[in-house]
C-alpha cells in the first residue's frame, strides 16, 4: 500500500495507528535519493465519521499536497 501510494503520489489515510507508524518509518528508510512518500494521515477508528471528514477537509483545504511529503499527521489536530 505504501509503495502504491508513493508511485501514484497519494497520501495514505488509515485507522491503523498501532502498526503503520513502524511500517511507514521502515518504508521511508528504504527510499532512495530523490524518492519520497506523499505522507500518511491517521484517524482513530473510534472518531465520529463527521469529525473525521471535517478534519480531513480542513487539512486538505489549508495545505498544499507537497507539504505532507515523508510526514505523518494525526487527525483531528
């Protein structure tokens, strides 16, 4: 999933706040010179859907896509 997202310049959105940070760090460590990940955003699964959508929309509207390169973001802020 992380490789597919990087190849297609897609930010990953996941509920997996337990294991994905480790996988993401390992993925970043394997990237070559000039390669990057578009980033990963975490939302807790217990978060109400409306709250999650609002948080995602606010970040999407207030930032540029490339600001999230190789970064992790936990929503809501």
